[in-house]
C-alpha cells in the first residue's frame, strides 16, 4: 500500500491567496466513495505551510513528534504520544520535524457520520481540544487498532465492516482519553441543554444571531440560557454565537475563493462595514488585515 501524507501539489496551492477544500478522492482516485478510508504512515519531516481544508475526517496518532500543527488558527505543539483530530471544514497547516513518526487515518465524510455517535461528545467539544496527549498504555491500544486497519486494508478482499468497527472503537478510545484529560468534557456531558445549544449554533449561526432564537428552540428563557452558558463555560450565550461566526469568517477569509462581498453575505451580514466592525471588535484586525496576514 502506498505511504504518503498530504502529498498534493503544494506549489499550486501556494500560488493563490485562497485554497480549495481537498477531497479524499484527491489522495487516491481509485477509492469508492462509500468505502473511503486511507491509512498513511509518516516518517520524517513534512512542511505544509498553506492553510487549507478537507471534506473528510483525520485521526493522527503520533509515536514521536516535533513541530507545530495549526488547527483553526490555533498552534499546537506536536509531541510524543499524541492524538490529533481534524474535522471536515477545519482549516489547518503543519510543520512536522524530521524525527517524527505518526500514523494517519483519513475517513470519508460518509464513514465519519457513522462514527460520530462513538465519539460520545459533540464534535464542537473536540474542536476545542483537537490535540490530546496520551500515556503509553493508551497509545499502545490505539496503535493496535491502527495496525489492524492497515493489515485489513492490505488484503485483496477488504472486509469494510471490520474497518468501520475498528474506526468506531478508535473513536471510543479517543473519547475515553479526552474525558480523562479535560475537565470541561464532564461539564458538557452533564449539561444536555448546552450540548443542544451548541448544535443549534452550528446549524443556524449564519441566519440567527440572537440568544432569544436559541432559547426558544430549547424551550427556556434567554436569561436562563445565558446563566447556563456563563456557569458552565464562563462565557455568555451571545459570545458563543459570535465566536462561531468569527471562526467561520476566518476559515472563509483564509481558505475559500469567495469574494469579500460573498463572504459578508454568506455569514448573514447586510454590508461590508457592519461585518468589518464586528470582525475587528472580536479579533483586533480588519478582515483584509487577517486575510493578507501570514
């Protein structure tokens, strides 16, 4: 089986201010969409400095690591015994140092939808904690599943049900590692209303920006939703909505081919001035400054 990792035409991507969303088929044209899973091994340096997105899910297991992985404009150090998660639509880039060793699974959006229930927590929680440092025992258990998937995919007749079952098991193990490392996972799981609120934000944030809309969807008052948000996450309900807008704005500014006008309207703003004022208040930069920055 060929071993490669994000081995596309980097020069082509760097020649433009905007970057396309890469599909899993671009890494292997022979893939059947409904069965799309790729296994790659990384041994050595990789330098992908151009921000870009994927339309598939990635789980990266580092045995040894050095360098930096930027996910949605947050830099995470790459270290030994780590899990890195990248969800469809997230913007990333990385600088992986020469002594690194890692194992990567690319999972098509269709198969990703099947594994979501096994992640245990909402995907937005993992997007806040996309890098998880694990101990030797946890690493060994995960590597065992990665290796088993590689062995199955090396066969002439692949049993895709086995592949999916092992991917689901990896998702369960990742959930277990996350719950043991991050205190806010317990807060999220103990507050189902907050989970639903975040899910609604993901669905409606470009159309609905008022706390009252989400409170009505949840059959609670705006005041109670705000109290719940502040008590659990130490931020207001309106801030959560605005933060989601800012994140998507950053993604579009850095990795889409949309014009500024199209970005403004796709995010539900009436004009550029209104959007620019909002963006600068939240980030300290104008949209143009962010787009042109390194």
